[in-house]
């Protein structure tokens, strides 16, 4: 079992898969809070702990949920869930990697956000690493209980189904849909979802038959979410990028599902990760791509240490003839110095930190060195503006930054995951940062958004022990979309 555990985990980490991501009872969450699991009006954060030992099962995996509040995230109110938890289907087994991917949204229209959890290493019968996906249901007391989503039409050994998950309204009918991908499968589930987890329609979608990562967001302003897919292919370590956009045809059955979506390839785009937000405030979502792989003889494009590119959305989606904004650590005015294997762009997130109407960008570089500390990790933040991300005035944060708890140490991988979300309810996005290698086990940090940007004063840092996750590593390697 250890051999399978190691190979499945290694494949996920090598691909740079992180979960980047998108209500009517009296206690229901306000409309638009697709990540409020307990309906108290504050956004919550789900943290992947995919290599947690459960009982004697190593790398069985777990999920830790921290609930938002006016004072931010607190460990005094948290939920830890694994596949042995009451009401959660399945069994925690070695190598399941439960929590390797996470995406949130209100799937059953009851006013509480739900969480879809991927276990790409889970075996089915005699087939290793087939992968499964489970819905954890939101309730007034937080996430509890769950249902397994139907498997793809075929079961593929080492297919790692659920290695990436995206949630949004993909077909314009006002309900929340789910798109789950793996090495060999790309499956859509159309909401709403009953508590048994089986929606009215679910089907494999082509021409995009598989993917290494998927992100959802509205690129053309039509109110539905496009899905951006990343593919690792031979001869292109930078990854190929394409997206599916709704055509406007009503979704009435799955037989003609392929006609519902338009496929747009982006031949000049590179990236293994992505996030979507309106960076320039024109009403259209912009696509931020992370290309953390260094240039080489086999990959002539990119920048040393990694880069991001911003493709600006429009009424027809991003114009493929546009000149996107390219930023790397050697770009003038960007703090720090680029080094090989920084991994700048390994993780990405967008959100409005200063509440000025422009989405800001946080970029994780978990391989960045901090002084003598190798792979300590760093996060760079760029504020949005009418002309796109502001490079001048961008900020670099590490565990050696004044006010941030802890110390930058070799292998911390600060920036393994990043997520901008207003967990305090003050209208400004706060930054949550995963450090998958912290003390060999992992952890998460958070900083509050203010009118002038992020404040390090009052920042928090929670290790795996603080999160009540023991016998584990890679905690915080991913956060919910």
C-alpha cells in the first residue's frame, strides 16, 4: 500500500495541483456566500490534509474546516472530517488522499454551502487510484454527513478521478453544477443535488476528455461560469490551456450535452494553475495563469522561477490576439529575486483586498528561498487597477515578514496554497496561506484585508497540531476554491 500511496501523492504534487475555487431557512447564509458552510454570514475555509493517518491507514486523508467570524479564523471552532467520520460514506484507507482537492458551493439550494472533496488515490475493487468524490453537506452547525458522487462511466486504474474540482452555474439555469476531472475523465454534474448526491444529469463531457486541473469563473459577463482546463502533455511542460463556454442552449438532457458548450483553445497561453477575477474592473472576469515551471531545452517559454500571465476577459471571453500582462520575480518593481525552482505561480487566488472594486492577485512561490532557508516559500500580492495588476507597490510576504507568526525555515513551502476570501465580513478579502511543509507537517496562516492592503498586525498561524490533525504531512497543501 505504501508504494501506491507514494506514487499517487507524487503525481499530484508533480502536477502542481492545488485548489485554487467560487442560499431558505432562517439561519441561511446571505446570497452569494458560496463558502459559508454554517450559514452565519461569514465565509469559511476548508483545508486539505490529504496525508493524514487515520487509525493505521497512512495518507488516508482528512479535511479541516475553520469558520469565519468578525475576528477572523479561529481554531476554537473547527471541524475535522475524514472518511471514518459519522455520516461520511466510505472508509479511510491508506493512500486515499481524501482532501487532495476541494471546492465549495450550495449544491442543494438549502442556503448552506456544501463542500466537494476529492480522494484521487482511492481504490475501487482491485483497481488502484481510481479516485472518488464526496459531498459534505452544510448545516447550521457546519459541515457534517455526506454523499458520494456517481463515478465516471468507466473506472480507470490510476485515473486519479477528482484530482481537481470546479463549481459554478455552467448552463445558466440558476443552479450550481460540479465539474470533476482526472487523468482520463472529465465529468459534469448538473444541480440541484438531492441529499443522496445523485443529480438529475451527470455525464462525461467532450471534446475535453481529461485534464490535470480545472478552474471556474465568468470570463464573458453572461452570468455563467466558464471552465478553464490545464493539460500536461509531452513536449509542453508549461501545459496547454483551453476553456468551455456556455452557448446559451437550454440544458434539457445529457444526450446532446456537447452542443451546450463552445470549446476555446488558447494556443499562446501556458499555465498549470489559474484563477479568475475582474482585475481591471470592466465587468468581465480576467484569467490569471500560473506557469511555475522554469524554462529549459524542452520548454523554451516562461521565466526563471516561474511567471504569471493575465488574459483580460471581454464579451466573447479573452481576446486570443491580445498581449497579456506577464509578471515574474525579475519584473521591474516586483520584490525579491528570481531563482530556479521558486515555483512562482504554483498557487493563485483573486479577491478584493482593499474593497476598491478591483480584484487583487496573490501568487504563491513555495520553492522560494528566504535568506539561507531553502524552499521556505513566499507570497506576492498585486493590487488590481483600471490598467490591470499594479506591479509598482506589490508586496512580498514570508514567515520572516514583521508581524507574521513563525520563522522562515528550510522546506516550509509557505505559499503552497493561497486563498483570498472575506472571512471577517468587513467587505475586504483576507488572505489565507497554506504552508505544506511547515515543521514537516504543514499549516495555514492568515492576514486581514484593509483599505490600504493586507495588514500583518494580528496575523495568525496555525500548525497541524493547532488544527488537531496528527500523524500527518502536507496540511495546507491545498485550500477550497
